[in-house]
């Protein structure tokens, strides 16, 4: 089956968080193991989900799509795409309730990797917030606001990588339950598991 996500950072997040959850509850799938066993194929689409609503239909494979909520008006476009995908047989699409996958990280997990104390809400851009805090904490005479937009984007992308790898690896079940009390991530994994069984 296909697991369609926006980018490679999402693969890093999902494989690591599913390994954590699988170790706690073996009935939940370990996506890293499923990928190794060729049960699933991750397909990073580099944004623009609306272009993928029906594009994969000719393959006749089960599909799970997960897209970041982002901000309006992008959110509304993605909601339409999710609705279109969910009308197709053996396909499920979901939009995160938080802005992006990094918003499911606990600040303690981030603090364990970078010696900063992040503060963010569910709809904040975590990578940008953390990149700014890391930069400002290590530069006394130069601030984030003085950087060019290009430099800010480069640093944010670097932070985004370790947020989805090293910081996810610092997550524990209690930290995840605190950040995802409704079990949204578990629901994604359960849906992937159900779709994989139809393949």
C-alpha cells in the first residue's frame, strides 16, 4: 500500500513514532518494519496535496494520505482534497489537527536535543520557533531578525531535520500522551494497519 505524505521529514517522524508506539502496544504497526518488509511504500509528494487526489488511482492500491493542517486558506484546500480521496475505495486521507507533525513533539524532547526551552502552541510553526531560539541563544551580538530570509529558511530546514529524527527519538509514551491526548497518531497507525490488510 501507499503512504502518501508531504516530505521526507514526515517519513522520519512517522517511522520513529510508530516504533515507539509499537513497542508499547504490539497491535499497532511499526511503519519502519513494514517499509523494510515492503508492505508499505512511502510517497513524499513535496507539498501540493490537491494534485494527488486522484493521480494514484490507476495503480489500484490502498492509499493512506496524511497532510499537515497549515494555515488558512491552505487548510481549506487540503480539506477538499481529503474529502475527494476519502470517496475512493480503499483510500483514507487525514489532515492533522495541529499545524504540522512537529507540533506533536513535547518541548522536553526538543530541550533534550537542543539546550533551549521552546514554547509553542498547536498552530505555531515549531521549526521556525526552535530555529530562532537556537540561533539567538548562541549569538549575543546578532539576532534572528537580522538574518536574511534565505538564511532563516536554511536554518529552519536544518532544525526541521533533527526535530523529526533526534527529537522524536527523545519522546516517551507519557510525553506523547500529553501532546496527543486524543490519540490522533494512534488513529493514523490503526488506519494504515487496516488498509494494509486489504492490500
